[in-house]
C-alpha cells in the first residue's frame, strides 16, 4: 500500500522584475493521481474539438474555462496529460454573469481549423492585450499544467483561461479514442471507424486541460468538427451546425450547454450508425426523446433495450422522486469498446455491443446481465451524475448503490429475468475474494491503488452493493428509500460523500424507529467500509431454546495470512442479526429487520429463541446481510431435512446462500463436507434451482481442481461422486420425458456428465442445424448456447469442422451466429481443438477481432480442460496479444482471470513468475490486481490441501 506523500515545488517566474517564488503544496498519491490545491473553481467550459480520425490521427482543441479565484497567487494549476499546449491566455472577467457571456468574443473554430489543417496558430491582438498569462509549464509525470501570471489573482474575482492545444486520438478506450469495425463482412472494403470518449476516471485531462476531480463541477458547451458523413452525438441536443470556413465537406456542430457536472461525464460519439427512437414521458411533464444507436443491420437487436429503458426510467423517477434531468437520452452500442464495459455519461450512455444488443439466441442469463447493465447506467443518471462523489475515495458509494438498484428496479419492470441469479453470483464472487489478507477496505483512499481506475473493482461494485443492501435490510425499505430521496434532493448538481449518506439514513431510520436513538448508522457502517473482510456468525443451540451467537472474522482458524493483513485478526463489526425458524418462516422485507446486534465491544451474546428442539433456526434470511453463518450440526441437519421435505419453504435466495456457505465453510475446514453433501441432497428430487446446481457444481470443480496434482484420495473421490450424483440424479427421467421443444431449457451442465440421453438429443438438434433442416432464426432451441456447447463438447470431428468453417464465414447476416459458435467451441475438451481455437488469432487468412480473442480466452480460462493450454498460449504469445488488443488492461484482465480460476499451485506460480518478470509490459494497476488474485487462490489452496479425511468426517460441534 502506497501512502500519499507531499512534495514541494519551487517555480521561478520570469521576467526578473516579476521574480516570485511560489511554494505549492501538491498532494501526490497514486500514479498520476494529483489533487490540486484550491486556487480557482471552474464555472463553465467552452470546448472546441477537431478530431482527425484517419491517416495521421490527431486531436486539435481549444478550451475557454471561466473560473473564480479562491486564493491570491500568481499561478494557476490545471490537469493536463499528453497534450501539447500551444497558446495560453488568462483574462479578467466581469463579476456579472450576463456581461461575462459577451466578453472576449473569439472565433475558436477558425483557430482550431487553422491549427489542425494548416499548422497555424491563430493570434487575436485584441484579446492578447488583456492577457495576464506570462508562461506555462507542463509536468508529464504528475499530469499538471501550471500557468504563470503577470499579476496575482484577486480572491473572489472571475477569470477566463484560454488554451489552444493538440492531443492524441487513442486506440485503447481512453480519452478521445477510435475503433475500427466491420460494416459488412470481413473484407477491407467494409471497414469503418467510430470515435468516442471514455473519460472516467481521470482521462478528461487527455482530451482538454481542466480540473479533473469529480467534485470540481461546471457547465460545458461542446463544439466538435467532423466529416459531414458522420453524425456527432453529445450529452446535450444539437444547437446548431455550420460548414467549416476553410475545409470542404466538414462541419462544426455546437451543442446546448450541460447542467453542472463532473469533467469525466463529458462525452462525444462520431459515427455513421443508424438509430431507433422512442419517447419517454417524464414525471416533469416533458417528453424525453430516447435514441439507441448501432450498425444499421443490427437495429432490430435494440428492441429489448428500447422496451426496457422507458420502463426503468419510470421506476427510477418514482423511486428517487426526481425527474430525469436532461432533455434527451442517447444510448450507443459501441464496437471496439472493451467487452462488458459501459459508461454512464450524462445523456449519452455508451455500452459495449454485448451489453446492449439482444437477439432471439440470447439466453436468459445473458439477457439478465444486459438488463442489469442497462439499469445500472440509467441509475447513474441520478447517482453519480446528478450527485457526484466528492473524491474517488468514495466512488464505491455510487457504484454500490447503482448495483443495488439493478435488482429492485428489474424486479418491477422485468420480473421474468433472472436478476436474482445475477445478484447472487455477484455476491458470492465478492465474498470469495474479500479476505482480510488480500483486499483493501471499501473506503481505502484512491491513493492506495496504483491508478484511480483500480478502485473500480469487484469490491467497489459488489461489496458496496452488499453492505448498502444490508443497510436497507436493517433500517427497512421505506426509511432507505426516503434517505435516498433526501440525499439526491439536497446534493443535486453538487457532490457528497458516504458520511452524508449515513447521516440521511440515520435520520430516516430514527424517524421510522427501525434503530434506537443510541445507535449510529455511520458508526455501524464504518466497521464495514474501513476494514476488509466480513464476519462469520456462529449460531449454536443451547438448553431451553437459548441460542449462542458470536462473530469472528471469516478466516481459517489455523492458517495464517499469506502476506501482511491490512487488519488484525481481532477485527469485528456491528452485525445485524435477522432471524426466522421452521415455525415462523418469515422471509418478507419487513422480517429482515434485526432482532439483535453483535458489536465490536459485544461480539457474542445469548438469545432466547422461541422454536422447539426439533425446529430449525435460520439467521440472515434472504442473504440480506454481508456475512456467512455457521450452525451446530443439529441445525444443519434440520435445515437439510426441511429441504428434502419441501425445499420451497425456504426461498430461493436463502437456499442458494445456505448451499454456498456450507461449501465455503467446508473448504475452510470450519465444518465438514458432509454438511454440504446433505445441503444439496434435495436437488435429486427437483427440477428447480438451476443456479444452485451451478453454484454447487463450481464448488465440486474446486474440490476436484485442488486435487489435480495431489496423491489420489479415495475419500475425496467418493465425496465428489456422491455430490455429483445429487446434482444429476434426476436427469435421466427428465431427459426421457423432454420433447425436442423442451430442449431449449437444457443448461450446459445438463450434458456435462456425459448422460447419453442428454447428449444424443443435443446432437440431434445440432446435426439438424448442420444439415439445414432447421435454421437459427426458425428454431431457438436448435440455436441455444447450451445445445451448441453440448454438441461441441461431446460431438465428433465433423461437428467441430462444421463449427470451424462456419466461424470463417463473412456472411453479413451470420456475424452474431458466428460469435455464438465461437462461444460454443470454447466448450471443447479436446486439446487439439483448444489449440486450434487459440491459434485462430494467428491465422493469416482470418482477421479475428480483439473482442473475439478476449471472449475466446476468457471462456477457455473457465474450461478446466483447456485452461493449461490457454495459459501456455498466453504466456508464449504475450507480446503479440498485447499488440493485438492495443489495450494493456485486456492482457492484465486475462492474467487476472487465469489467477482467479486456477486451482493449480503450479499454474499460479507460473502466472506470478511471469508477472514479476514482465511487469513493465503490464499496466501499473494490473500487476497488483493479478498478484492479489494469485495470493487469494493460493490462500484457498492452502486451506483445502491438508487433512482431507478430517474435513470429510470430523464432528461439527
């Protein structure tokens, strides 16, 4: 962990008659994360940009920044990265806002035209006469621009800073970037360029000089020049358009002025795309036009989003009590945008194609992920855009709250989707990663990370959502919603931090009497945000219905931390204890209110239960709180018996958490694996709970993976067989009864165990597709991911050869089908086929897109049969792949994925050694992220590697 340090800079100003030494205290923290001293506050940016996208790509720009002086000094500091400043002007302004609007009129567009097309710097003698700027200095390492003045600023006075500059058009999804895409097939004639901006976290400074901090908000007006065949899209509606003065077939588009907002939300897209459109009727009484953009031949794939967005906006306005703030909304599916990525620019949301486009072949989980991402970015229009974080330290609050809102907005507008499954997978993933020894706390300063972007990790999103969900559970949905409304109303068009949020929740919880006057929400929540990890709550029955409840950090009792823990083992939390039992069976939102609390000073307690000796008790129903629960053996047995009798008595979310807890506690040797075995026994009697089967299957694969290189253990092999039999026992009867039309409901796991009935029916459908007797658009079941995956996994070379040849097709209509086939090919267990698929990117006659390479690599990483081959390919071809992706974060993410999914100490050590030896070729934050994932999995391997016999049969007292 890097601590902030303070550096002092002495700047000598010339000429000699004005010699002044200014000592500035600049807070230097993470790489390029510089918090500027408060010298001026921005009010308005008038930004003129001319991006040249083809040939000698470059960015030319001019910006006027109206500011108010906050201190009396003869220097102004701004953020600037990789910009060449050609001209600097600072002008005194009138204190009257109306007069300021008409002062110093200038032809900025002509100046930028001359610069970009003629390499000429425009000079305005009238403005130069009032200029008080003497010189400027750029510090590339710290990414700041210092402007030296001929006189000191007057505190409270207004000034206008003018900067003419050139910059870069990037290829890596940062700053103002471009991406190539295929408008038709894979031939060079159909290549097109789209350009867009990605300014979060601290990339605005790569597009224009500014004060690039989230709480330094201002209004923005953008004028952008472009070739007339392109369309320009901005946060705001188009105000005017005019041809360029000196260049034919180029135009200047000027947009309306934005509301007050952060620099990272400024957005622009230049494209030839088509769009579909609808109108949303806001609670403000205004009609808000909504346009969704993509390739013209994929416009039909926007129908899902076009239907969902107005419904979600309606629910968000209803929940927040505040109307959508902008006069329009554009949403763009951007080719070349990092897969799985989305950006909440105010009024101009950008998604990767996979996060917005849906067709008839999209399965329910993928559709649910698309829906969740859409709602997440829409929620940001209020949380993050309307009210911003005061600093990147608290960005988890925005991301956590918008992640939380995904589930309860989708529950209202798309209840048929598997939003609960998406939420549970996210929760279970973060609980596996959130260990005391390998993670930063939620509220860790952004300076603790190598870059500000590293703050945007699974802890920020998933743990942030989980603890906010917990707050909603212990104060009640009514108090929580009221607090959100007050928070957004009070701080709209401004910024706030987590303490502001806790204060609002605290006031509303006391108003509704859901917490006592002696308790403080801030004090409670800081035990969750200021330390990593989470508690394990032990619940043990005593005599006469007394429950002994205690907490301790979730961590093996006998395995030390792999590196220096960020918190001592004595870490403890304010823990809300919600509870029900087999007689009460209370699972509604109001039943999640705590019946008791554990605290740092009182980590254990006795609670008088009301259930009989043979009645199960359940703590943390609906996984409403962020902790795991362990019970005595009798209670685990009573819970498993209930699941066997009637599993629906315990709701799906709670069942899933029970199963996940039982397996994880088994991995950690806190309880024995026979508990997990009993908890999944009920699955042999039901067709329900596909997600829980997948959760259990992933844990079984973990147990298998940890023994790959170990001495054979008959007990472990017997356990794995027993567990797998419960997941698969009902398949034979289901397969026999299942008609061809029912096969669309097969999961990939239905055929994983090689059940011949399942495999034969999947192959039958796939071969019908090969023969042409069914077409993807005619038969959804024949074209489902699960059918194709099973056919490739269990089929012969003929199925593989068909798939290979199909993925080489350049047919315009098959682009999405081609990508689905590539996904299915990643299911192979044949090492030769895995190598062929991996080396596809090297094939001289195949122009594989970087996003397809990333998808193939990620899916093969999750395929235990292919992962070692994929790792060797990655390490052997790292230089090529780095160049191919044009974005070092992609290669870092792939190595992180290897570390997360590998349970081989040999593979993990191979990844670690490679990273240490090639750290200069990886992004700064990527090194730490990869090594943290390696340490995390080595931790779990160490937990499970010894004394398996004891882990299976020792008593759980």
